[in-house]
């Protein structure tokens, strides 16, 4: 596979190339923190643009249909969009909290046990606050309590 094609397939969803760690590099150094801040800011920007699109869509598409079924369909569509935006609003808040953690030099370490979360896990889930082991345990406990 040519290097250019290989590079395209290794890009993250939000268009970032995975961070290439250097031998002996300190975990969560300035370059890594900047890498994650860029990912988070781009993700936040995408979400904010989606909010704007939704507002414009709802303003443009709002109509008073005479047919009750058409009105119900439109209301259901708007309801689904608003629910999605509400989830995104919560995600934006979490992104802001994560950016604050980067500013405070408290990013990349597990809130529960203090171990490194890991570059690849953070690239997959930049807002992660738990290492994979603690997250797995938390999910197991959640299932036991929820049953």
C-alpha cells in the first residue's frame, strides 16, 4: 500500500492523524497535550456547526401542515433532532471540561487509580477519564446494580 493511501486509512474520524510516539518520550508532554486539544477543539467546532444547522433547518422547515399526520411526523422529526442536540450539548460540556483538564495539566491519567489512560484510548475517546481497567470494572458494577 502506498504511504499516502496508508496515511489516509490511519486518520481518525475527525481528520486527525494518530499521534506518533517517539522513543523515550514523556507521557502527556506539550506535543501530546496540543494534539488532544486540537482534536477536542475540532470536535467541539463540528458539534457547534451541527447545532447551527439544526436551528436553521427547524426554522426553514417549520410549517403548519393541515394534515394531522404530517404535523405529527414533523414534530417527531424535530423531537428526534432536539434530543440528538441535547446529547451533543452535554458532550460539548464534557469537551469543555476535558479542555480545562488539559489547561490544568490533569489530562491523560485515570481519575480512579492514577495510571496513564494511554494515547490510543484517548484518541478513540478524547474525553475519557478512566483507564480501560477501571472503566471495565465500573461497567460491570453498573450492570450488577442495574439488574
